[in-house]
């Protein structure tokens, strides 16, 4: 999506930014948008999950002049020295770095909790002491835990069902403490199942959409955990970028947490039908339309259904999703199939 549309009606954005997890899926899209807008960006990443290929892709897209406004610090959130170096001279912080994935947290709870909580404390304290005016941080829909209804409203929280959910809820509470003690503007964004280009399809902790696209492109049966009736609010990356920019433009001294989704739920079974149709048509793989998924037991820590209530985000941020599931899946499948540039050119001429 053109950067101008993502920045539309977002006045007074700062000039110098820090993006943590800058080489990751979400971080690299934030980096690209900010550089396209002429901003200066410092990036912090330890490359435990981020990829240098993502940064190379951004460099190729923005060109050398804009890329020269980017400075990378290779470091870890758990190092206070790295955090101090990263926040020096920046106006706003977009904190995306984390060890994500519910299954990862079930297997390695100590690592996930250490990075997502201790690392965030280091960053919040460093940014506050350095005089950053605002911090926007990535939370997760997992914080809702075992809320009995599918619709998730910000004030209503259940019991966490995974260490990942615990780590993200702790991050929200730590941010509130930093706001009360330091006065810095703190905004948390509870992401709902984000997807799009550059998302990692490989490994045991990859998200469902890139993993299924990769399987369909290589004539492998995607694996559905459970009976496929579980519903999720799948959210295209441009919506998340837009939400971060809107959050960064909030009035000074404010604090709050907001859902970032589309407000529409899709079952895994319906998602599979959409994906195999798109792969067949956009990637020229007619055999994908005949693919039958494999099945596996439900994963520990997963919830049955989750859907974002957007009333508070619309009222507090002015957030409304720009890209729906169908359009987002077309862009994503085209990118993974290597036809993204041609598809983008056709759409830009309409």
C-alpha cells in the first residue's frame, strides 16, 4: 500500500524513531514506511528471529538516499547498554522485539519471559531516562486468555493460558508503571494474528498463513490443528503499520491499550479454502485447488476463537482497518509466489 495512505490524517509525527525487532516481519514494514516518509530510524535487533534479508529487501525498495537515514544497532534487549545506545536521541519508540508464538512459550517459557519482560523493562527505562516523548509497544490478543466469548474487549481479561500470554500481560503492566513514574506517553497495541509479506514460513513456531502458503506452493498438505472450526481475526500488516503511526501521534502524557484487528473472524477451514484458491489462481498452481489438508491434535495454549472489538481503538486512536482479509491474502500469496511486483504494478494502474 502507498505510504501516503498509511500516513493519511496522522499529523505531527516525530522525525527520529527507534524500531526494536527492526529485522523482523512487522519491524521491517515499519522501517520501510518511516524511511519512505523521510524519517530517520534507528533499528535494534539481535537477529535471533529477525532476518538480514528483510533489511536488504527494505533497502532495495526505499533506495540509497532514504536508506542512508537508517542506523542499525545489533544488540539484545536484555542488555541495558544496547538499549541505552538505541534510544539515544530518538523521539519515538516502536517496540516490536519479542520472542513470540504460544507453542514456543510452552516449550521454552524461561526464554520467552526473560526477553519479553526483562528486555522490555530495560527498554522502557532507557527510553524514559533518555527523554523519548512516546513509546508504542506490541502486545497480543493472547492476553485475553480464557475469556468465554469470542469477542475481545480491552477491559475484560481472563486467565492466561500460555507463558507467552503472561509475558505480554506483564509488559502491559510494566508499561503502565513506567507511565505513572516517568510520564512518558505509553500505548500498547494488542495484535490479532498479523500476516503479510516477509513473514517467516519456516520452523516450528511460524504462523499459520505463511506456513500454509509455503506448503501449497510446494505441493505439501498444510496441517490443520484441531477440527478447523477455530476462528481468528487475521489482520494484514498494513493495518498494523497504520495503528502504530496513529498511536505515535496520540496526545503527550497519555496511556492506554488498544486492539488491532479487523473486527471480522475467519475459521481455519475457511482460511484454507481461500488460500488454496489464491495459490491456484495467482501462483499458477491449479493442483493447489485439489489439496486436502492433514490433521493434527489441537495445540496446547491455543484458544478456540478470538475476534477484536475495535470500538475503543476507533475512538482512542482513530483506527479502522484499511485492508481486509481477501485483499491481504492476495498480496501475501503473490509475494510468496514471486509475483508480487507484477501484481502491485497492475493494481497501481487502476
